[in-house]
C-alpha cells in the first residue's frame, strides 16, 4: 500500500516535470528556429531516460518509473533532433 502511494506520487511528479519543461523548450526552439539548450544537457538526459526505461522494463517492470522515462526519452530525442537541425542557424525573431 505504501509503495503504491509513493509510486503514484513519483509518477505524478515525474510526469508534471516532463510535461511542463520539455514541451515548452521544444516549442520555444521551434518558434525561434534555434538551439536554446546545450547538447551537454540533451545527451545525458536521453541516455538516462532510455537506459532507466529499458532497465526497469527488463528487471522490475515498475510502471511508476517506466512511464515517465518513456515520455522523457521521446522528448529528449525531439530536443536532440532540434539541436541537430538548428545548431548552426541564428535565432529568428519571436
């Protein structure tokens, strides 16, 4: 019971963090057509989300951790693609 409650809180907080921060960054970069985040931030985030989702999926199958990590991996991958697309472009006005 206690682990389920803690897991539910973890799931909600993680999803709030992922759905509040990443989409805003993705949208801002799309609007300005420029990188607003460093590759040094994107690559480790993508690595952590992907590795942890795979590990949890194989070992524990703990959905409280896996669900936010899958979303985090998808958003991090989009940020990586934006970085590669916009890295040499000057920002356009908003």
